[in-house]
């Protein structure tokens, strides 16, 4: 009888789309059971992309993969608390409006389930207890030998395994678009996808390399220079766009964030997705290299005053998770690192109806990256760290595919589709302005 009373008191409203869970070798109900019954480490047995909610009595447990946002908001009702869970902030707000509860809402009252954790809530009313966080993915660090050939082979072999699993799981007549710039991450993903498709007996004619061209950016030339020596230029397809149509207000609405670098990148991702959709109304599957920079710690340390080379190397998964749950700088609303910024990829592809896949975000690939002995290989030297990614990935691609991959200097996505000067003219805003634009959506 008590259970019946409880069921009338608290509500869990799951606004996520279960069809977006892309699981391998396990049903959705089996995955939810692992999340609910624990221990937390068992969630690491779930392979694929997922955002899961499970409830028993007053206990709710949630977990997600790195490539899927999962947000929640706890609303007060006379009958008892209501927990609303979604991949988007605006859908939570719309549900609250429909129930007449929107006066309780603030965007910064929503919470993000951090990647690689099970979050447990007890729906017991007011006051609300703090959530309990239990990590389910803890890769061992620094276990590989300091041999770049062996490291590269292990890393790209893990990448190939994830791509093969994904390819087997999608319909065999569907075309596949690689979001491509000719950089290390998108280049390696394209070459390994091409290699795996041929190895599995799949027709490589299903594959295209889409490069965004807004008129004066260097990516189109780089993409050509990447593919020509490999005699793969026939796969390249430029998606032209007009820089005058870039709309940062629309980007902020889609990604529900305000960090300038992510807004710039997401603006380009929207332009690419919009262009592909206009040309191919029925295209569904995209693959990209998001997460490759984070795995090999390939960001300019000097550009971030909060970081040092030691903090980058000595903090496991710093770029994937930020400073981590329980730390002062961890955002409850947004999470941290790629756990936060992956929305720039997820939300932009969803906006135009694509199903995206970033194999570098999968635990099997991250685990190999974390096992790289960064201290031994770099001796805390910044330039050695910057050079490491190109060496590891190019050696690995050659070992796995037999192709000698061109390696170009790192360049951000937003600096490749059009020149930096043109970008500044179209997106001249600062973080405070972006933040104000975002919060104005709910005023």
C-alpha cells in the first residue's frame, strides 16, 4: 500500500527519446536494469551511446555516455516532487509550462548528469537531498610502453573496433557522411572508416567526406591535399555556404550554452549539417572526429590561464570531464570538459535530423588514450605534447590501414571553413554577451 501512495506522490517524466539509444548486444531494458541495480561499475558493460533513467520506489538513477547530454530538473508540487529528465533545457521548460510550474524554472536550476557517472536521487520532497555520484568508468593510466608505434597501433585499433561495431549496427544500404577537414582527427576517422568498410565487404561508394566551405577558409584546400596523395579525392564533397547566413542567436538556442569557442564551432557544425540536409534530404548517418583532441591532450595550454602542462598530464580525463565532480569549478548545470561541450556536436546534428557518431568518445578508445605514458613521453614539455598526437595517430593509421596519413598543423573547425578575420566579423561577441542572449530566452 505504501508503494501505491508513493507512486501517487512523486513523478518522473522522461522526455528523452529511447530510440536515440544506440546499444550493442543489449536491450534497452537490460541496460536500464544495470543502471538501477548496480553496482555502478556494471554500467561500463553497456556498449554504445546511451542516456538512461531508471526508477524504483523513490530512488531514481541516471547515467549517460560521453556523447549524449542528459539533463534534469526537480519541480515542487503539492502532490510531491516531479523529476523532469531530457536531453534539452527548453523541453524541460515547455513541460513545466504545460503543467503551470514554469515560475519555478531557471536555466541554471537544471542539472547535467556528468558523463561516466551514475547519478542517484531520492524523491522525498522538501528539502531535496543532494544527488549521489558513483563513477562507472575509471581507465588505468600510463600502462603502455613508451613506444610510439605500439601506442599508435593500439589506439587506432581501438578506433577501428568502434567504427566496425557502429557500421555493423546500421542498415547496409544507408550512406555514411564523414565530417571532414583533412585534420588529424577527421582524417583518421575517414581513413579508418574507409578501411573497415572494405575489410567488412561493405561498398565504399556509400562513403563521402563532407568539407564545409564558406568562401575563404583553408579547410577545402587542406582536405584536397590530404586525399590526393592517397588517391581518394573522389570521396570529397564540398558543402558550400554563405558566411552572411551564420546566425549566432540560432546557435545559442540550439546548443543551449554560451562558451565562445563552442558557439563558434557549433555555428560551423550547423552550417555543415544544414548544407548536407539541403543537398541530401534523406541522409541520416554522420561520423566525425570529435574527442580526438581531448584524448591526446592536444589543446594550447598557454591559451588557458587555469592550466599548466602538469595539470593537463596529471589529471586523468581532464579534457573529457573538466575538473570533475565534487570540485569547486565543476558546473552542476553543464558538467565540464567534453562532457559539457559535446552538445555542440549532438544538438547541431539532431537539429537537422542526423544520427551522429564520434568514435573517439567511446570508452574503449579513451581507455587506450589514458594508458599512454604521457609523462615519460613528454617530460612535461609542451612542444613534445603538441607533437605527440600527430605521431601517434599517423603511425597507428599506417599500422592498421597501410595508408600513410598526411599530418597538418592543428586548426580549430571554426578557423577552417572561413578565415579567422571573417569569423571575427560574423561572430564578434564575448562570453558575457552570449550568456545574456541565452538567458534572455527564458525572460
